[in-house]
C-alpha cells in the first residue's frame, strides 16, 4: 500500500469510526495494517483530497511552473496561461514571451488545463497540507511567500547574534543595527540574551564595510540553511509545500540543506528556533 493510500484510509477511519481500528483493518495484509496505524494524521476532512486545480496551482510560485510550461506542446501554453491566476499568468507570459489566449474558456476547460499542468510538476506521492503528520513545524506550510521570507530573515539573526559576540569594533556593531529593522533589533537582543546551542560557521564580518545589502543577503542565506536543516526530520511533503511557495532559488537551497546529514539533536534545536521566530512574529496560518 502506498503512503498516500494509507493516509486516506486513516482519514476515513478518523471520520467514520471511533475507537480501536484493528478489527476493521483485519482483512488487509499485516504490513498494510501497520502502515495505516503508523499514520499520525488527525484530519477528518476527506474533502481536502479533492481541492480544485486552481487552488493547487495558486499556492505554487510561478518560477516552479516555468520549466513545465516550457515543455508544453507549442500552442497549448497560451491556453494554459489564460487559465492561470492573473499574477502568475503575467509573470510567466513575460518569461515565455507568449500572449495568453484572449478568447473565453469554460471552467471545465480551465480545470482540465490546470490539472494537466499540475500533474507535470514534481509532486510524486504529494500529500495535501491538511493530511500531513502534525508536528511543531506543520503550520509553516500555511504561510505565504512574504511570511516565509520574513521567517527566514529572522532566523538569520541567530547567526548575527553569534557574530556580535566576537566583534568589539563599535563602528561595525553600530552598522549592524543600522541595517536591520526595529523588530529585527528586538529579536536580535532576545538572541543575545540566550546562549547559542549550536556551533555554526562565523559570518566573517570582522572587516565588514557597512554594506547593508551584503549583510541582508548573508543573513537570508543563513536563515534558509537553518530552515532546511530544521525540516530534515519532517515529512517530505511538508518540505515540498514550503519550497514551492518560495521561488526556485530559495527552494533549492532549502532542499539542499534538507538533504544533508543532520543529527536529530541539531534538527530539534533548529526546529525550536523556527518556533521561537513564529511566536515572536505571531505569524498566522492562512487557511
């Protein structure tokens, strides 16, 4: 039994049966019974498995759709563009140099085209967000792009705090605070009051010349790394939803860190840092 099938059966059991489930599953091979019982999903809403293609596509950053669009049969791309949400269609149209079809498409045709597009993305065995195992990081998948970027940038402040502990040049220290927002400064001070539990490579800013853009890029990169390693013990579908909300550049960096060897202890510390940032920023799930 595939994981997706086991999850769906678990959800059906959640919805229609209370109490022990072993008797109901007894007709299945023991291996499949165990797979169903191992699923920790708490959802009882079967309808989440039947989300409209438009809603599935809407949650994906357009940069992940570009290579798929580039491999569509010639002529079909203009019809697909006409079916997409306006913002995605505009950006993809510019990249592809293709004008969306200007005629009227039925909702049935749009759904067919979007489902075709979605089926060509790298979504093998992908579980809907609502069917993922519930962990302290699950709700990240409900954040939009702007919220995720803010989360990543604040995670990078853990690295800046560690750098500050090793720098005595007041001019450089003043420059750091000049480059960050008041909210970031508040969180940075929180980080400085706590001892860092992980030994991470230094940012190397002892001779930094005050370039704010350089500092922001470094912190953003470090934040992506922390998020990727924090997710490494999470369900792969959670990673997919998060990275595909971001652009391909950010997403691939997070993927790379996710796939690196990270101990359970390190992942746990980083996961708690993610939770700390979410609580500090009071980021809310969007659905």
